């Protein structure tokens, strides 16, 4: 039998002592009587913790569009554009402006993909169709300097109880009015 080095014997001995100590401590802790001075506290469940947070008003609730609803809206946009003989791209963003879904329709121009996303972001950010926002540039021309925005017609917000929950952006048709008409078709497909 091979003799263990001094280092191996020290490490093995330390591990054995640690295991023995842990077992002894666990046994003592398991048999210890509860203190009579401290009343037992009930264990908080997940729902109790959630209720506590809600009661303290540390949480807010928001409504978000599901991926199924985003897909339904995007398909309604592409169907409306195809019916009108137009090739467009569509983007659907959530309340925070994060892209949920983005599609470049068959034959849509390369610039339309990014433009659709920016129009969707702009519509949800201001909770207004982008055609209305273009008019605001007369009073506040620096709005167009906000990163990620595009002040051209073609973006429509989606609302629930008057609050924006998503934005739909469309680009690629020969006019912003057509882009916005298709974006509205997507919003209407959701009952908004």
C-alpha cells in the first residue's frame, strides 16, 4: 500500500474533522429545545411576501402585449399592405419600446426594416400616431433629436384602458399615410 504524503494526510484529516463536527453540530441543533422567550414566527409564503410588497406600494403593474397578439397585429399589417399591393416592413414593440416582433415583408426595401422599428418606438413613447407627432415638430423641433425615434407617419400606439401597451410601426409604402393606415390595421386587429 502506498503511503500518503504529509499534505494529503493533513487534508484528509481536516475533511474528516469537518464532517464529524458538522454531524455533531447538526445533531445538537436538531435536539435543542426552542427558547421560551421568543414566540414562534410563521414562515412567510411567496403569496404573503407578494401581498406585503403590494401593501407597501413598492410595485407597479403594467399591461403588456403577448407575443401571440403581436404576431396577430403584424400579420394584419402585412395582409392590409398586400391587399393594397404594397411591400412593407412591420415592427411591434412593447410598452418599454423593446421589439417583440419585426418582419420585413417580401420585396420591402432595406431601409424599411429599421424605419418600422423606430416608428413603433416613437408611437409608444408618446402614445400617439406618428403622423400627429410630426405636427409637434413645429413647436418643438428638438424632439427629432431623441435617439431611436423617427417622426414620420407610419406608427400607431396600441392602448389598454387609455395607456400605451405597444407600438406598431410600418415602413416601405410610397407614403407615410399608407404606412400609418397599415399600422392602424394592425392595431384594429387587436380590437384597439
